[in-house]
C-alpha cells in the first residue's frame, strides 16, 4: 500500500512540475504576443504619420496657411522648381525617420 501511495505522490509531483513549466511557457508566449502587437501598432502609427506628413507637405507646397495670392498647381510647381532638393529633403527626411522609427520599435519589441 505504501508503494502505491509513493508512486501516486511521485506522479503528482511530476504532474505539478510539468504544470509549472507549462505556465511559465504560456506566460512567455502571452508577453511576447502583447509586445509584438504593440510593435505592430506603433509601426502602423508611424507609417500613418509619414503619410500625414506627405499630405501636409503637399498642402504647404500648394499654398498652405499663408493664403498666397497665387495658389494652385502652377504655384506649387514653381516653388518646387526653385529648390527641388530642399523640397524633397523637407518631405523625404521626416518620412524616412517615421518609417525607420516604426521599424526599429517593431524590431525591438518583437525580439527578433
């Protein structure tokens, strides 16, 4: 009878050890999934900011808040032709930065 209870106790201890290990693994997976989701949310947020920046740049190039007397496509083309590199840098650098920050945050949070 004692051997049966010892075997049962040993089996219960082994079962308890396996359950604790399983709980630890499930906790790691849940934590990683939450970080991964947060990384994707921030990535898409930064991409949305990049798109908003492009539209803001186009709006400013078109005339913006200053209410220039000559607005329209012709005026925007003229402003762009005066300083094309500056205009592309003013538009491109923030877009690249937004995209890079989004990718970097997603990479760090995903644990790859």
